[in-house]
C-alpha cells in the first residue's frame, strides 16, 4: 500500500475509534450497582410507603438502570424496628425508615424526626439542613458506619384514636396506647402505658385489646389502616408531631463505594422527595377527614386549650428530666432550642395574627 493510502487508512481507523469512545458511556456509568432497601412502611401506605416506591423508581430512571435500589416491604428481610443494626452491619445497604424508630439506642434521635410542640416545616428544615441539626445526627451515625439523608416529610398528624370521648385527662390514666417518639414520654408522664409499634402491627393489637388506643399518623394514612373500625374518636391537633421527617438510612461503607454520579442521584432524589411528600399530605388530608366523618362515623375532636397546655407542661418536664440523665439528649435539645430562640426574631416578624378578611 502506498504511503498516501496508509495515511488515509490510519486516519479512518482513528476517526472510527474516536467516535466509538465518544459514544461509549463512562466506566462508572456502565458499572451496575444493586442495593436492597427495606421500608418500615408498607409500599401501598400513602405518603410513608408510596414515597419509598417512588424514590426507587426515580433512581432507576435517573441512572438509566445503572443504580437499582430495590424496595422491600416491612419485615421482608429484617424486623421493621431492627433496620439500624442491619444497615450498620452491612446486612442491608439501606432502609426507608425514621430516626424515631432508633430511640431505644439513642433517645435524642427523636429530635431529628419530630419534636412535641415543635416548629412547622420551614423552621424545622432550617435547623436540620442549615442550622447544624443533621450534622449532629451524623456524628451519632458515624459511630455505627451509617449515613442518612432526609427522605420525606409529612404535615401535622392527629394525636390519638380513642374508643370513647376523652372529656378529662383523668380518663387516659392507665390506658395502654401506641405512641411515637418523644410524645410517648409526655403520655407516660400523664399516666399512659405506651409502646412503640410499627404501622402494620397496630390494628391487630387494637383489635385484640393489646392496646386500648393509638396514634400513628394522619387521616390519609390512618384511614388506610382502618383504626376507625374500632375507635371512633380522633383527636387534633398533633401537638406531638407538627411535622415529621423520615430518612434513607444507608451503610456508610456501601455509600462510599458509589460513584459521584450515583451519590448525586440519591442526594437530589431524597431532597425532592421531602417537599413532594409534604405537599401531597397537605393537599389530601381534608378529604380523608371528611370521608371518615361522613362515611365511617368518626368524630373529629380538638383538644381544649387547657388540655394542650397540660400536654406542653408535661413536655417541658420531660425535656428537663431527660436532659439531666442523658448528656447527648441535653446536647441536642440545647442546640435545637438555641436555634429556635434565634429564629424567633424572623418568625415573629413574619407572623400574621388574627383574621384580616371577613
């Protein structure tokens, strides 16, 4: 072959090779990663579980299938309240759960999920994301090879399903009640015997008389679990959970092995999920309240202001007592309330009090 022909042939080969390299995806993108993610909430349970299913689909869509985070139903791999240990040990890569389910290990973790008589979502996320709250949580998780991102948020909940109308707090003394988070300590102080049950376990316990009353979430969720079939009195407001934030709990070693692109997909998808779920709950709960009243005969009660004051007084006592015996609890509580004190200048300046349009 003459020199000119050799040069043309070499140039053609080079162009083809360059084109193939340009069209080939990066090495990281070609590597498929498969994770297991057990949820502590059923996949059809509004907001709590459906958000996890949606997240898994979003990750698959964003990654083009190179990152698969498979959703598993509660209890499919480990008991719902044992996700902390399973993910810490690496038996699972991740769980769709809540810090409030790990309080047997660290009571202070409840602060990162929801706080009795706490703020609305704006102030709460300001503390968590920009005020140092989540950094404090990560300090705890670092001890257990864990990392977590906020995965969804829901609006205010209801504060109890009771079989009879509660006209005095004397009536709740001695009741066995499922209750979540730091609010459970308030109820204990008022004479209630509380226990923490995962969502799927509540109705059977209520039906069999293992518990006399319960709280779990909000109308759109509680109606799905059927509490109205046994208890017809639902109480508002959710003084114990004005906003609730859950988490994608991940094994930190597994996380560190992910490509930067896959990490970004998880970070951005969980952030989007927080606002999506919160807005969804705010849009739908009034419909569920109406349905429960009209179709199922539920009476929606509001606690009298005097009763709410008693709940709040009991909460203040809980904070004082828990802080005295648990240095970590005190550290987190002090940090949280210091932020709220500073935020108050802005919050009060923007507060609209009263009714301006008749």
